[in-house]
C-alpha cells in the first residue's frame, strides 16, 4: 500500500513547482484535464514513484540518481530541494533543459541521447520514466544503462503496457511484462517489484473527462473515481495501462 505523506513543506514546494510548470503552456494536457484522466494519472504516478524512491529504495541526500530522458525531471516533484538526492538529468532537448533549470535549479541537467548516454561514472539508481517506448533499440538502451549502474544498483522503469497501447510516431517500442523481463534477464538485472497503474477503459475516461471539464462541481467526484481506477491494478500489473518496474543489477 502507498503511505500517505503529510508534509506541509513538501506540499508547498510541490505547489510552487506546478505554478512554474504551468507558466507557459500545458504539460501533456495535465492542466486542461487536471480533474480528468491526464491530471489524475500524473498525480497518482507521482505518488507511486515517491513511495518507490522514499520507502522502497530508501533514497537519501547522498544517493546518486541518473534520470534518463528526463524532460523537466519528475524529481522536481518527488523531492523538495532540501532533501533531494544527487540528481543528474539527461535530456535531449536544450529547450526543455532551459525551462527545467528554472523549474528545478537544484537538479543538474545535461544534454544527451537517452539510448546512447555518453556519461562517465556510476549511479546508485537509474530512472527511465516514460522513455524506453520512444527508443528505436530498447535492448541496446538497457545495456548502456546497465553500464552506468553500480553493482547492486537499481533500475526503475515506467512505460506503457503494450497490450493496452498502440504504436505511434513517438511510441515505437512498446513492451509487455514478459518482453521486459527477458530483456533485463540478458543483462543479469532482476525485477524485484512490478506495479500497475490504471485500468484501460477508454470510453470511461472520455466520459469522465467531459464531465470534469464541463461540470466543474463534479471535480471532487471525478477525482475519487479516477484515483480508484488508477490504483485498481496496483497488484495486477498485467491488466494495467502503465507499468513501473523496479529491478536490481546483480
């Protein structure tokens, strides 16, 4: 189960983060559908990831984390600046990096290719959030990422479940749980935890998106319904739209 985090300081820092994030344009439709599917998926995913990094992996300020294909980096939301681990965020877009540096000045952003990250050093944890599905050669990427992990280090991946997704110009390497296990197994990386997020019911999502958008008073009800749907596959990842893998390098 996910532990509740009652931390006023964390809330205020997170609130400031969203204010900065939404200054120029919407972030994947999250703002427009804050009480719809996109907003609820984003908030629930953040809650799950914070539980993984804080409670499962026990991250401390000295923990070295590499955020591959970071965009503006989820760690700006997961940790307040005072207790943030040592984050290096690799992002291919310099435009995004300039924006990200303003949002999270305590995170080190560098430009680079997620599939072929030419970096020196070893990290305690490597996080690949919603990136592997964008890469042409996922097995090659995983091999390169493994080389950047310390022995006993952890790889955390979040990605759509191929059974409930379709290929697009951006999502070119969708994977199943079985395929992901096989690819990691070739690198002596063992999955220790799999978490599912959201039950795939597209008609339901469209319906309650519309209700939340056009009937503002229904927002609290829509949030409860979406959050319940998000957590329904927590222990049933093979039925989930999105999956989080926590794996350890032998």
